[in-house]
């Protein structure tokens, strides 16, 4: 074998090409370029067909299309397991877990409770000044240019630096994190070697940080996890700590990068909303929730472990489930004018951070970062639009957001 | 004339989205895990009725009950 990746014992197909979709209802594919570019009309078509659709791709996968069906599955840990949280072409044996996101009851609750206290809204208030400073340091670098790729120069760096600050590691290591996450969340859907190598590098990186802290304890989030005790009063194993650190990095970066990017994209192409938010900054809290609803970045997955029925549709084991919170949030049965961004929407039970026991542990961090990133941007760059000479591109797969966002702007006053 | 309102957070349903705390901080507190609890016996002071309903209608887990006494 000439390809070293194929010599890896658990390597799957390096890249499998997916044929273009001709029948979305019976053969959907969330990696199809049309889905990546503009998934909203596809979701409407699927929802009109059935509350749950199925594809034979990805070794068999369902997708709930309504808010109700998404809620039923998210709340049903008896028939649906979280042991696999990404829909991929292959289902290799599980070797690296990331508790609590990959945990089911009863292991889930104690693993999650360890992570919750550092992420309360009060804890986030303490981090907020640093995030405001990060945003302004980034804006300083391009504000005099009159244009920038906001995804590359602004949105991508904010969550990376914030989480690095929390973990007590160098903010400059952020580029490494971005590379690993791309390998896991995007390349990894079709390329197992890319995923495994990213997981390995990430684990080695954090293992070295654990060793350092065994010699010299610190007061950051890594040390907090190392000092934590499980329900029997025992310290966590290194592999549990490493799994949780992998999770914080994977879950905390692309996601918020995407949410901030989609928000700026919306405001760049919708002058009325942008001007309203500049004139009425008190709308920010409800605007952030509405942007989270309309452009929810995160699609999760479950694995069917027992036969059941969801919204009248039979569900068989052996299949994955593409748990699209973004599609749920566009369901007009739940949200009047679901396809419109209404900055002061009053009733908004959006599911951008999931529903049920797996509610995103970092939701308070993400909200704070979004609020601060949009506020600081609007203060200094209230007037901006998409650059017609550039192209907006979107990430593929599990987390959706702009990866290139060329903007033209005028700085304030 | 509507009666006095009371709010209650169902601890079986609350998952700590913290929307109620953000919308009606006078009526809800969060514990160390970020889960919400009504303040005191949940009685809604006069003038805060709209906030009670707002919190109720923004809870993704439908964990908040508002009752008229």
C-alpha cells in the first residue's frame, strides 16, 4: 500500500465522493454543496414531506425536520445514544470519548456537573473584560484598511483566545486549535486519518499541559478539572480530563466563530437591521437570541439504539440521527415568520444550544462572546456591507458559519 | 382584574439555559450549576407580571410555570 493513511489499522476511506443529491426527501446529504451554501429551502422541503426523513447515505441516517420531532429525540435517551455525535461516512470503533457530550445516563450527569460551575453567567462576567479587549485588539489590526475578511481576521480568533484564556494556555496557540478542529469537524466526516491525527495531536498537547500542572498547579480551568472529584470522591483519570478538554476546544471554537460570523453576515446584508441595532443597542439581548435562532450553527447527532416511533415515523436501530437544531429553529409551526430575522422577537424558545440533558455547557460563554463581539464591532464599525468583489464561503457539515466573509466598511466618526 | 402571579421552575425540566435569569432577574436565581430557581416562594411583585410571562415564553425546556392565584 502506497498511501500511509490506509496503513493505519482503523483508517477508513481517505476521501469518499458523494454523488450529487437528486432526491432530497429520500437521499438527503448534509455535505452536499447546495446544503452548505443555503440549507433553508432544503429543510423546508424535507419538513413539508415528513417530520422525519431518511437517507441511505452515512450507513443509514434519519433527520427530524420539525421542532417537535427534534425535541422528542433530544429528550429520549432510552432509544437514542450520544456515543456518536457526528454523522460520518464510517462508524469505526469508539476510541476517544469526550464526556459529557458523548455520555448517556447515568454517566452523563456527574460528568456534566463538573463542567457547569466554571461556565455560569457570573463566571462569564469575569471573563467579559478580556473578551472585549481581544475584540478591540483584533479590530485595531484592520480598521484602517476599509475592508477585511471578517471571518479570517475577526470572528475566528475571538472564541479561540477566550477559551485559551480560560484554560490558562497561550492565546497564540489558537492557530493549532483551529487546524485540529477543521480536521475533526470538517475533514473527519469523510477522512478518518485526518480526524485521528487531529485527535492525537490535541491529546498530546493537553497531556503535556497536565504534566506541567502536576509539577506546578495553577488556578485555570485545566487545574480546576484536575482537582475535581467524581461522585465517589476520587480524582478524575487523566483520560477523562483529556476528553473533557478535547470537548471544550472542539465545542467552544467553531461554533461561536460561526455564530458571530453569521450575525455579522446578516447585518452586512441587511442595512435596516444593522441601523436599528446601532440606534437601539438595548435590543442586543433579544437580537442575539434571534440571530442564534435564525442562524444556529450546531447540528448534533444521535445513534439509534432501540426501535421506536417519533412523530408517527418508525425509527430503526443501526441508523444515525442528524439532530438539526438549526432546522428545528426554522419550523414555522413553532416560530411565526420563521424565515425572517425579527430582532425584537418576544417569544423565542429556540434550540440553538440543544434541548434536554445535553444543553450546551458553554451557552453562557457563547452568548457573552456574541454580545461583546457584535457590540464592539458596531461601536467602531457601524457602517459595513458585503464586498461585491469577494465571495462568502460556508463551512461544511456539523457546524455552519461563514469561513470567508469579505466586508467593506467605514469606521465610526 | 387578574389575580396575583406566581412562578415556579420545574427542576426535572430545567437544563440551565438561563433565559429566565436574563429576562427576569428579579424573579429567578441560578445555582452553582447554572440551573434556575424562583426567588422566594415565586410570588411576582406588582409590575413584574410581563417579565414573568416573558421568561415563561422563552424557556426552551418549558420548565417555567406561571399560575394566577
